[in-house]
């Protein structure tokens, strides 16, 4: 459990630092270091944290059970993952109605993913992992709103291809994860037994 907790601290420490760093002219560390060095350091720290999260999550198995969710919540999680994957894809496709409506589709995807997995998993390592991601998603969204970062503005052009791409890529990724990749990557079947 130690590696998981250390990974969460390092990963979210970097992300929360980035969320709350000063953006005032002359005080912004991203400006002082330069975009490339800042992003390189941020990425390196995040990757170290993420690696520890992966290692620690697996090493914590079997973990103490905090609650045993009913099977229906595992099915609900399966339903929630489709829009989560579409939102994730929308973050990387041209701005369409989806991205414009939700403003920050990556954060929406993270929050849906984390909530769905919290509903379906009651082990301590799962609660720590998914609870941390959900808390971060909420904190970051509040911080973005306070900073005035509203995502694509009301005048941003909308591309139908962005929405089509998000749905096709998101649904495709969902199918691949559901039917094949989830047990390989996470050593757990996505479909409830």
C-alpha cells in the first residue's frame, strides 16, 4: 500500500501544483523555466507517480474490503464507461458540441470513470485510487472555474467532425477495453462474473 500512496502523493502533488501555481506575469514558474523545461519536469514527476500508482495498486492486492457493492453497480459502471470514453476522446478531437457543452471533457471523463469504479469496487486500494482521481477532478474543475478558464468559448467554431470523432474513437476504445484490453492491463475482467 505504501507504493500506491506514495505514487498518489507524487502524481497528484504535481497536478495540484500545476493547478494552483501562480499565473501572474513574472511569477509564473512555467514562464520562468520556459514551456519545454516546465512540461518536461512536470511530465517526469507525473510519470514517476503514475508508475508507482500502477506498481502499488497491484502490490496491494489482495486488499482489505471496505464495502461489497451490489452486482448492479458493476453493471452501472459498465454503462458509465461509454460516456467517459467519449468524453476522453472529445478532449483530443476538434471542438464539437460535446466539448463546447462540457467545457473540460478530460475532467468530466476522469470524474465519471472514478465514480463508476468507486461504485463497483470496495477494496481499500480501489477506494484510494478512484477516490483520489474523483477528488482531484472536482478540485481541478473548481480551480479552473475560479481562474476563469471556461474551455472553448461561446464563439469557438464547432466541428461536427469533432463530435463524430469523439463518439467513434470513444466507443471503439470502450469496446476494445471491455472485450479485450481491461483484463490484460488491469488483471481484472471488465465484465462482471
